[in-house]
């Protein structure tokens, strides 16, 4: 019975996990280059949302429509990935790449792509 439960957990986990969808033209950004590009800066998206990466590792995301803000802490890791641990306990890791037009694009764990409108 225990083996059956473990097998079901493994199957459920593999079905729930979705691969990140990168395009052949996407280029990774090295850990140090990505950290240098975002630490102490903000990025704005086409939907009006804004991510801010503070020097001390704090992170905020301000939603355009709702006006609310999510608070957390970020860490730049290998493979063009930034992981954010929000104060509400939610954690997410997204990939930041350059597309074929040298535009910064955020790819979520679900594979959604969000091009960056501006960096500041």
C-alpha cells in the first residue's frame, strides 16, 4: 500500500510540474550579468506591472490594475533564473532571457512569457 501511495505521489508531481518553454532564439544571461542588470533597479512590463529589485535583496511587484503590491526577497541563481520568496510564504522561480531582439523577457514556471517594456 505504501508503494502505491508513493507511486501516485510521483505521478501527480510529474503531471503538475510543467516545463519552462524557451525558444531556440532565447539567450541565457549569466548569474553575475543578470544580478548586475537588475540589482538596485526596476523593470516595467507591458501590462503596467513593475518589479523592483532592491540592493539588499528585497523585491516588490506592483500590479497595474489592482494597485496592490507583493513583497519578498529575491536570489539570482544559475541558468538565468531568479527565485523570489514572498512574505506570504509563496515561492517562485522565473527565467530571465534575452529574445532575438535583445529584449529582456521573463518566462514563468508555467511557460508564460512577459517581455519587459523598460528597465530603470
